[in-house]
């Protein structure tokens, strides 16, 4: 039997569970693409949350292309951090300006979104 979450319950989960936020943010930005979770995404989300909490001092993410690292690290994480602390100062960098612009645009789109 499936239980339907209320909007407040869903929002509560998104504010406290980074993996759920990564999932929802992917769906928000890619409505025509199904999000398929994988153990490496769950580990990445856990490591990024550990970094946010200060339990991990340094984190280097090395994953192959198309593994959602840019979405998790450069789109979802800045939105998540700014949602928890709007005074956060974040620097994101990329190998190219075009990609950096796209990631920043996607992050802004996500933060401007009204859907939970």
C-alpha cells in the first residue's frame, strides 16, 4: 500500500535529505527524463552532505562523464547550501565558460522554481 505524502511532509524531506533533493532537482530541470538512482549517486550525496556538515574537510569527486556529478555538485549542492544558509559563499569552476554558464543557469532555474 502506497502512502501519499502531504506537501509539507514532502518539503520537510527535501530540506533534510540531500539525496531526495538531488532526485527532485533532476526531475525539475529534466521533466522528460526519468531519474534512475544508483549506489554511486547515493554515496556522492552522502559525501557532499558530510562536507556540508563539516565532518569532511576536503572532497575530490572523480566520476566518469554522464554520472550526474555536475548536477549533484554544481547545480543541486549550491542550491541546497544557499537554501540552508543564504549567506553562504560558493565558488564553482569548470573547464569551460559555456559549461560554467549552463550550470549556473540551471542552479538559478532550480532556486527560482516554485515546485517542491
